[in-house]
C-alpha cells in the first residue's frame, strides 16, 4: 500500500470565475464538503495516511480548512508555493521535491476520484511510475491525452492528435521504487531551464516515457470528475451527491 500522497492545490482556478473570485478552486463546495475535503476523505479510505498539500492562491483560507481536517486526526502537512502566480504545477512539485522519497502518489487539485480508482492505483506494481487513465470514444483539445504501447505510456500531452490518442490522464499518478527518484531528478533538470516554471508536471512524465519506466492503468467505468470549467461543477456535484448518499446509507 502507498500511504503518502501529494495534492497540488496551489491554483486559483481562473477558468471557474466568478466562482473562484474569493476562494480557490479546492474550496468549492460539493454536497456540503470542499473539493479538497472530498479528496482527502477518499484517499484516507483508500489507505493513505500521510497527506502533503501544496497551497498558493488564498493560502490562508486553504490552511484553515486543512487545519480543521487535521483536528480529526489526519496527518496533513501544508507546503506553500510562493511562485503560484508565475509557475505552473511543476513549480508546486519543486516545492515538495524533498518528500518524494519512497512510494507516493500525486493527485491534481481539481480531480475528484472514487475509492475504486484509489484501490486500482494501489494495486499497480508493474511500473516505477503509473498514470491512471480513462478511455473514451474521442478526446477534446483540453484533455491530457496519452499514447500507449500496450499499457506502457509512450507520450502524454494536450497536443497529441486524434490518431495518437489512446487514453486520457485523469491527474492521479503512483510512484514506486525508483519511480520517485526518476521523477524528482527530472523535475530538478526542468526547473534549471529558463522555461522550467512554465511547465506542467506531466511534461516530466512525457520526458520520462522513452525510458520505458512509465506505465498506465485503466480506470474506465469508475467514477471521477475534473473540475476545470463552470459546467464541470454540476456534473461533479451529481457525483458527490451519490457518494454522500452511499455513506449515509452505509
């Protein structure tokens, strides 16, 4: 079991304005709980006991929410990214590079995942780095598309063509054995370049693909939601309503 997770929650979520004008994306309410509270609850149910959350926009609000969750006994460490305004999420990975030892997972701050997805990621031991992917009939320009050779990842990026796109990354990765060290070293390399802070961390995964150390696992059929645009909020709320109903009925 992987018991450590990094949650990247530094961004404002500007594409969700005006909803995020006075609160960050990770504090949007879904069925009575914040997005990040749902993430932590599901991860804890999936065996995670050590949480590292990278904050940025309106960090005081996020820290207050996390401190409330800490009072329930959860082991949550807060890492503030002072570069969140000028850096993409690779900068957040740089902030927490020192805790990228052993086995760990990374979850995007705007992705809601079900316990079934966490269980699937926990069971993947074939690759140093495993990217959870969904499979659809077609992919749009904003999807983080993935090219595959069997279950090995050969490329990842939003600019992959339709012919190159075999799956979509949902923003949840598992690192085992040498995977964390490989990722950490590549983060260091990228951040030493002039354009380093402008990159998504999945650019690192794309750079590591030729090493044949990056695999994928399909979570097709399991519940998840990405909260990136205003029309995503309604769909995500339907999902959390289902989770809430399931928890209250036992």
